[in-house]
C-alpha cells in the first residue's frame, strides 16, 4: 500500500526551502492542504490588508503546486482539526507535516492538534520554516531568553544556521480527490469586507517567484546603499521583503544565502551595508524570540513598570491619526502611505508611533491594532516589538522620554520634501523651508491672496508639538515618581 501524507500549509506559502513540504514529499502520495480558520487566531485574526495579500499568495501557491507536482491544493475552512481528520478518514493518511507557528493562540491550536493526532496513531512532524533560529535555540549564559537585542544578535551570528532544503527531482503520485468537496480560494471570501484593496492593485507582485525577483532586484541595485540610505523616506533603498517573509513566500535562510554569496562575490567590500541589512533579519527573529518566551506581551507591556502608565483615550484624536489628518505633514504622509499601499517606510513607522504614544498620549495598542488591520506585512511578533519599542514599554525599548520631532525628522530624512509631496499633494506647492512645519511660516511665506492659510485643504495641527512634548515628559515624570 502506498503511503500518504498531508502537507499543511500555513505561513509558508512556497515550494523551495520548505522543510515540511520536502519531508512530506518523501511519501508516495501527498495531500497539500490550506485551512482558513481565522477564529483560531483570535484575538489576532488576519487583518483586511493581510487577507488581500493572502488571497493572491494562495493563488500563486496553487499554480506552483499544479505545475511542479501536478498536485491540487486542498482548501478548507472552519476547524483545522476537523478538516485534517476528515482527510485522514477519507484517504488513509498516516503522516501530517507542517512548519511551526509561534503566535500564542496558534501554538495552542497546533499543540492540541498534534496531541489528538498522535493519540489516533498518526505521525506528526513539525519544522522550522519561518525563522533563522527557533526561539528556544538562543539563550544567554544563564540559560534564559535574551531581553536585549544586541547580545541576542551577537550570539545568533555565531551559531550555524540550517542549510537550505532542496526539492526532490522526482514526481509524486497525483492526489485524486475522493468523496470530499474542495473549496476554491474565492470561497474563502478573503476580501469580502475589504473596501480599499483596489488602492493596492498594481503596487505589489505577490508569490514565491515575485519574492525571489524582489530579493535579487534589491541585492543587485540597492543593498550596497542600504546602510546609508535606508532612512531616507523618499528613496527606495529598503528591501520591501517583509510581507513576502510573513507569508513564507521566501525564507530568511534563502535571503541570507543570497546576501552571503553577494558579499563573497564583492570580496566583502561593502562597508557594512550587507551586515546592516542582515541585522534586520535577526531583529525579526528577536521579535519571535520575545513573543514565544513572553506571550503576554501581545496585549500587555513587556516592561512591567509600565503596567499602570496613564495612557489617554480619545477616539477623535485616534481617527485623525488613522486618516492622516493631524496637521503634522510627516505624520500624515506616513499614515496616508499606509492607507494607499498597505505599507509604510520604517523610519515613518517610528515617527507616527512616537507621535501617537507620546505627543497624543494614546495607548500603543491603539496603534498596533490599526497597523494589524492595514499592513500587508502585519506580523504579530514584530508589530508588538515595534510598537512597544516606540512607546518605551518594550524590550530594548527607546526610552519614553525620547520623543521624535516630526519636523526635525523630516528635515533630516526628507530634506527636499519629496516624501511629503508624494503623499500630501495639497502641500506640494510649498517651498522646502516650510513644508515640514507650514504653521510656522512667516507672513512673507504666505500666499499673496488674503487667505489665512498656506493650504486651505490641509488641517491645522491637532496638537502643538512643543507643548505636547512638555506634557508627555510631565506625565512620564509624575508616573515615574509613583511607579513601583
């Protein structure tokens, strides 16, 4: 009798360097399976922008499986355990393979499914298909998880990572569907409630091939200038690989393999540019390291001193921030880039997060939840790490009293105002010297007509930057004096 295995795809929507898939292909018959079960990820079911990307990524995987192995991706919805057990009953499956997930709710799901399948005599094997290192593989000299990135990074780069996994050349027996109705990707209604996805059309190439094309384009054109230009808001010096990584269209090991080869070919004459980029891949691992060891941080502060910090609650201010209507050009440009593209330059992410949590005094979770719904690369571990870093309450965080000034940040990282002009066309006519702070313009800078504003279509600032900074520091000082 031929052996049959289920390959359960999740956030690993690729063929190459996919250890679970490669192990499953050792069987004579393979059932590739995707289960849409957003309720199992609650309270962090995929957001609308993520679902838009997921739809197209699944379509790409479906095509690749058909072309490479003549396999039909089986699509189910509802309970993951029930879907797997149904296929096991129908097709005499003996093994189930998957790549591990690290989010708290999904870890519990996987642990329960493995326990139930093992009890029924099934073989279940899981693999690392998403990270450079497993969260439990890197620990300090005391055997504890790291809480600060730099020592984590120094330890990680000393460790040998797994080699790339190669697909077998042989064909597997075609899986013939029997007695079970397969859903289509359209049946998942991934974009049924998504009212702004048309803004994204044409801006992203999605899928495994697109991820590799993007990597090679970045390495060939931009990695040499990454270190020097990654913070320049109007430049395109970043990799834009984060969504591809989140959905597993490419693995971090594949990226490191390419960058290391490039460094070798360049005789390492790169002035640290490649290391600066690779460091970001380890920062991503660090986020998963923290979430795995401190799962409560998805909703609670990492630094427990901030447990009773007096965050403010103001729906009107939050909505103005979400819509890019704060009257602070660099903040609004970042938020409108997010709404138009599902992404935001990393420097802008830090600036808008600092503004929300410090100048407005709003809770970091308000920002994290908005990013979760609107980012195509929404990743729970790194979204949590980034927001708590910005708010000052996370691991290795920027101190609360470090408050980004959007005006000086713009003058430094968008000196010619190109980023602002792209996303705030109503300010495009302003000269460079006032585009970052139009409210500070002198009388001579104002239009020759009798209007009282430089741009009637752009709002006045919702807060005074200097005064809100002062209030933030006073709030921090008063809390600090009474903190445990």
